[in-house]
């Protein structure tokens, strides 16, 4: 089929009629499909059921240094859990603090602490007139929700195939002292699945921000979340890069086991320089006596070590890979050459990003919904929910079973076509009144 | 033996010599005893080992409403956990939010949110010149640490046998709009073990604070932590009392299972009015996707219901009761009638409070330490660590085994005697130079 843009009005109208018929068929199937969030599937959850068996009442819940994990204490995590997560995060175990079940919560607390107490002795942000964050877009909606909640002004920075536009970041942070941070998902980014190039990471490490309390919020959520065994992305380790660049305190690194063991029942961590860790612990010891050590021990006993964790991740990949491939196959089959959308094909992570023609994303997501498919809300991948081109849609292939996913993607592709045809028809130079006097309404008839 | 205050200088000097000899004996025993924190003992931890068996890989981790506890989601807790903790907290399950492993963390987050976003639409505290909290004293050091960390000015309010001095609180909150809260441990208080009288609770509920965003921070940490089966304290339920008094939004109620299941691996909760809960959830949904539901389910499966939890608490009581009684027995045997100290004998909770002669607490704790016994730091029970009378010492009988506890309390009583004799000798009107020219130094000879 030829590109839609090259079609005549008559061809588009005929196509529209055909597509609308197919759409009504989908509506008649009473589908209930959800691709809105990056949730692991039930099959993936089943992989970790062994976690429920590694600690029993016959087991000794004492950790290597003699600490009884059942009682109070240990602010920054038991040593064996620090080692496991440090290996996962590619840092040394003395560079990390283990938290509770959510790295999002750690990021929130990091911003909150900066608001009330400042960063390493600098003025608390709540005492400043203006605080700004750089937001590579498209990005993760929950990052943007945190900064918006604290009244932090967000500045869009376009994502390139190599990562965020570093020329723009370089220039902005150098001249504006009110810019205090940048959100990054550096590996298999949310939603595009882009991994930052070595040059990008080095340029991050070498930033010369005007603000002494500027920090890179390096959310390495998908650090070992590969889809393929051999074709894996690798990014430079940011803390080491910062240290080499003479900026040892420039980055906070976040991660968790949420998409490794059980989401919501995993363990999270922050990695940072000693100066940053000392600063963080000053607050942490006021906030808590310590996080859940039994769950830390459970993770260590289940995975054994980082090798055990990597083996475990292969089982996740075996479940996720066919889903990512099915999405790509269906989009390719349905949309290739039509000129109405592009999409990413990442080698890891939890998302793919689809870019429609400008001004179509909201309508596509809305059309999907009316036929029983929930996609991530259009705009969600941008600060304030505002996609300036209204074109980016996040695809989350992980949760639905493969058969459902195929149906969902066929429906999605159909909606892309329908909305694109509508757009093209609407933008076509007028030829007479007849054609436009009978708009087809999918929801009636 | 007669009261020390009635002894002559010669009698005191002879006594001092005898006591110093006994103290040196203790020093020779190389003791390592720790009574500094309210930690459950190993025996108590063993009571909950069954928690490690209630969820296995053969079990279904789906909760009553069909939610898969292993995956993301459920912001405010699974319904069965809400019911269990609501029963424990004497509220309805729609009045609570389940959190992670630490009620201290919930309290910290509550203050932090008030600093950055204010309480129910009122001005964020970080934008105010002055924020003050009322602190019934003696009280819980970690409460005071939170308010101090946020630069909140703390005002001491004396504890009476019925609870805090309500005349003082009434007057202060009515006239000073900068007073935004009061810390309360209303049942088996930390450290005295006092339970607030019905009149005290009602007066709390009827407060007319000048500040609309004033809240009672009701840390009901020991709500079912009785030592005796029949002699139990009962306090009025604060949220119901506030509602009746026409002040439904006046209180936040906190609790956790830290001293019921495993400290550090339990579940915590806040209970409050719907207005407060809506206000809290606005923030909570930005901070996290949800807390550890598997651990919530584990608690529900282990305890079954509130009756199961109450039965479990009897086993705790059976371990704790002899320890509290031993402390009282030894203090009575050693100190009764000497006029050098008083102590509380609570019917629940984790602490007893000892009051020495003015100006002696620090020396007593220091003397204990030099013989191998760590007590809670003197002054810790007061804001800023400053006990104006230097007389209050927190006794935490829970952690050491009974035999160690007996030794510890004998040593403690001895130190009380020694320091009291020193104080009395020092304050005695001079009779000549001879007596004072030879101070006895316990650490030499």
C-alpha cells in the first residue's frame, strides 16, 4: 500500500470506510485490554514464587555480620543486600543505601529533602524563588509528577537517538542557577528504550552547572532488563564517570528490584558519592530506624548473587521478548510504508514509543479506549501532560498475555490508520462541499 | 535503712565507701549489658517465626478483592490488612491508610508534607516565620528528633499522672497560631507508661487551637501492648472523640505492628478523618505506587484477625511481664524508703521511667556505662536532649534476658545510690576541710 499522504481524497474516503467497518467489528468484541502501565505479567511474577520459600521458621534470620534481621536497626541495609544491589548497579557496596520497596519513593524523598533542607549545605529549595528541572522528553510520567507536585518548573529537552540533547543541557545548566536537576532514565529509557551513548554519559559527567546543588537524577530502572542474551546495550557507569570528570558529587543513581522480583515487594537503593551519602543519612536517621531487613535477606537468599540475578533476568526476557517482537511485527505489517507513524525497537526495558502524525496521539488513544483497549494517556510522557506535537504514545507490551497483546496491537494499528486518514482528509485542500458534508461517526450505526 | 537525706556526713561517707567497693566489684565483671532501646528480645522475635511459613510458593497471593499482591498497585493497602489494623487501632477500615514498615517514617512524612505543602489547604509551614510543637515531657526522643530536624520550636509540657498538663495545652494552643501540633503517646506512654485519662482525651478532642492546621499527633504505639490479661488500661478513641467534639479533622493517629510481629519488617498505618485522608493521599500517590502488599498479606494470613493478634500479644506479655516485675522488685528492694528516686510501674508498653534526685541522671547513666551497662542517654526524653532537672532516666526492660536484666538493675540501683550520696555530701553544709579533702575515686585503686 502506498503512503497515505500520496492518496487522493477518494482513495482516503474508500479506505476510511473499510477501516471504520473493521473498527466496528472490534467494538463488537467487548474487549478489555490494558497496556497502560509497565507491569510485569502473571508469568513473570510466577518466576519469583521461590522467594516465598527461602525463609521459613526453620531458618536462621541472622545476616553475615551477626545482625538479627528480625529486630530494629541497620539504617543503610544489611551488608549482603548492599553487595547484591551494588553489583546490580555497577558500584561498590559502600556507595549505596538500601531503602524500602520503591525507588520512586526514594526519588520523591530526595526531592523533598532538597526542598526542606537543601543539598549538601546549600540553601533549601523551598527558600528559593524559582527551582527548575530539565526533563528529557518523552520521559517517565511519575518523574514529572514529583517535580510538578513540588512546584518545580520543568523544561523540555528533546531526546535524540544518543540520549538527551546535550548541547541544550550544557548551555542551560551553565547559565541558569535555578536549574537544580535533570531526570534521566539512561538505559532502555522510558518510553523510547534508548540507551545513552558513551559520549552522552561523559558529557553528563562533565557538566559545569551554575548551581552547586545541581544533581543528575539517574534512574537506572532497567539496568539488567535486557530482552536478548547477546545483543545488550551497555552504558558507562555515571558515578565513576563523574568522579573521573572531577565532579564526584554530581549524580544520584537510583534502582530497585521491582521488575526483577515482585513489584511493590522488592528492595530499592540509591548510589552516590560519600559526600552525598553522608548528607542523605543525616536525614534518613531522623526518618526511620531502618528498612525491612527480612525482605533484604529474602532477596539475597533467593538470588544468591548477581549471577543468580542475571540468570533470573533471562527468564523474564524469555517472556518479554516475544511480546516486544509481536508489537514490532504487527506495527511493521500494518503500518510500514504508510508514513503515518514510527516506533522504537529497544533491546531491553519495558516500553516502546510510537510517534504518530502530529496532532493524532490523543485521538488514537481515545479511539483505542472506545473499543476496549487502555493505552497510557497521550501526553503522559511529557511534563504537565502536554505533548507539544500530540504525537507520542507509550506502548507497554509486558502485562497482557501474548494473544491479547496481538489483538491489542491490531486494534491500535487500526486506530492509528483511522485517525491518520481523518487528519489527512481534514487537511486536504477543499474540492467541494460534498465530501465533507457526511462525516462518518464510528459510534453510531 | 533510713532516708539518705537524714544521714549524717559520717554515715554517708561510710556508706559511700561500702557502695564504691560494690561498684568496683561490678567493674571487675566485664559486663556488656544494653538497656538503651525498647527492642523486643530474641524470645519475643521467635514468637513470630510462623510468619515465615504462611506464604509459600504453593500459596495464592491474591487478596479478597482479586488483587494480585505480587504486582504494582493499591495505594492505601489491601482491604484485609486495613481491616486487621483498623481493628487494632479501634477505627473503621475506611479510616486508615497502610504504609510500609515504620510508623516513625509515616510521622516524619506527615511533618515533611506539612512543611512543603501545608495541611488541608493551609500555608506550607516552610513559608511561615515560626512553627512550634508542644512536647509532653518526658517523651519519645525520636519524635523530638523529627521536629528538631525541621527547625520546629519545641515547648515542654509536663506530664501528670493523667497525661499532659491540659490546662497548659488549652491555653497555649488557643493563643498561639504558630503552634501546629502536639506529640502524644497516649497509652503506656514512652517513657513513663502513663495512659491518658478519659478527661484528658476529651480535653484534647475539645481543643480550640488558634491554628486551623493544628493537629494532634497521636502515636498509639502501645495500643494492645498490655502486660497483664485483666489489669489493662483503656483510653478513649481519639478520632471518635474529636468527631463528637465537632473537631473531626483534629487528630492523626499512628500505629504499627513493629512490636507485634518483627520490628523493621512490620506494617504501619495512619488513621484520620476523610478530609485528612484525602489530603494525605494527594501526596502519597506522587510519592509511591504502593507499599509492600505481600507483607500486608503475610500479616493477615499469620494473625487471621484481631483476636489472633490479641492471643499473640499474650505471649509477648508472658515474656515482658517478669522483666517489668523484676525491675520493680529490685528497685523496691534496693531503693525503697531511701528518698533518692521514684519510678513508674506501668501495666503495658515498653518502658518505665526513673526519676532521681535533681542533677543526678547524667552521672547515674555515665556511672552505669563505666561498669558496662548502657542505659538510654540522660536527657533523651526531653526536647533538645535537655532535661531541666537532670533527673529522668528511661528504663527499657525488654531486650536483655531476665538474668542479665537483674544484674543490670542491681548495678543501676547501686549507681543511683552512689551518685545520690555524692550529691548529698557535696550539698551538705561544710563542717571542716578534712572530710572533703579525700574524694574517693571509683576508677582508681
